[in-house]
């Protein structure tokens, strides 16, 4: 009996279920194809300089992901405006990118914890002057702080939380607002905001409440700007790292060994993947393939298990800090 004859003899509901099952498998396969990053791997990497412009602004470029992003963008031929608070470290990364990759580099000293204060306003004025007249095609908002962490809200003076909010949320917003007008005038550009895996992997992040809240703002801010500005030729994206081998992550996590090596890329390998994802259509994305695999596994677990594991790790870190005297109980 041929296939057509077999199908004609089946009940309509059986055929309908078969069609629905095939469609479901196709959708799952399509999602896995994109989640895995295979779709992006099959594309040619974008020429960021040609697509967006000759200059990139990178905040927090002196260590970790920010430094690696600066080096990666310089390797791709972009000149850099490097914005951070430490003059000596700014000078070091400026000289490194110029010497290694032959690009131009400017530095702007800016302590983001002082944003919207007289000193912060002066730094913002210097930043606007630094980018005036430049073909700034890319902004990477990387600067961020996770301290204070593993503490109850009431254990830390309000000014410390305000400082974190200024750096992670307020400064990111003001720097974006300062750079966007030039992109709008030129009809092209990209804004990349570095978020945090805690906002996508966990429904709540005990003992890091303010940090997690500021990073969730970054994701929602990016989603909204993505819709607002894509008609003006500007790509806006929140890139979400999970565990990356940085000083910040070393302070937040206490486990190590083989497992941490398998799931924790170096800043350089993370930056290489992140640069490939710029402008590829997703308002919130996870550039590193290992991180995407982690997210698939996390989503298989109930919220209670994920939050419970996070709580256990935070309590362990908190106990160590109490022993060292770096946390004062109240």
C-alpha cells in the first residue's frame, strides 16, 4: 500500500496530529539551530567599521570583559574612545591597543559613581567633547560593579547602593543618551549593553538584590531602545554573560576546579564571541556557546532549585566574608 493510500485511510484527527507533531519538531529544531549559534557561525562576520563607523566608545575598558572588548574591537580596525576612572590603567590600555593594532585611541577619565553630581557633569562634558566630530558607530556600555554583595539590604549604608545604581544604571543611561544623537544623524550605529546572566537564569538573586535589579533594568532598557531605534539604522543589544573568568566573578563565586573551567570562558574568548553577535537582530542575547548550553540546562530546572542553589552559594560566600571580617552583621 502506497503512502498516499495509507493516509487516505486514516482518520482526520490522526493526520492532523501527525502534521502538528511534524510542525512542532520543525520549530524545536529551528530554535535549537539558533540557540546553539550555528546560524551565526554560517554567516560571514560583520565588518563593524564599515557597517557602523570608524570609532567605538567602550566604558570600563581597563580590566575583564571591557579590556578584552577594547582589544577585540581594535583588532577589527575600530579606533577607540576609552572611558574609565583610573588614568594610569586607561593610559595602559590606550597604548596597548595603539601599539598592538595600530588604531587611534582617546581616553576620558570618568568615575561613574559620581554621575549627576558636579564632578560627574564635568566628566560627561569631557566625554561629549571627545566624541564630537567623530564617526562613532559603536558604544559598548561595559562598566559595572557588583559590590557590595552577599549582604542583606539593611547591612549597607544607602549611599553604597546609590553608588551601585549610578554606575550600573544611571551612567549607562546618560552615556547612551550622549552618544545616540550622532548615530541618529548619521543613520547608523550600534549600542551594546553588557547585562548579567543572573537576570535570565534566575527569577531572584538573594543577597545581590540591587545588583540584579540594575542589570534587569539594562535588559529592559535595551529591549525598548531596540524597537525605538531600529528604524533609524541603529542596532541595540543587551549581551548577557554568565560566568566569565574575571576578578568580579572570582569574588562572587567560591567553587572551582574542572567544572568552573568548562563553563567559564576567559574574557578574551568571551569578547571574540560577543563581537560576532553585534547587530545580529536579537535585543537580548547570550553570545558565548557554552553559556547558551548552560541556559538550556538551567531552564530544565524548577525555579525553586535554581534559586535554592544560588542561595546556598551566597550563604557560603557570606560565611567566608564574615570569617574574614569583610561583612559587618547588623
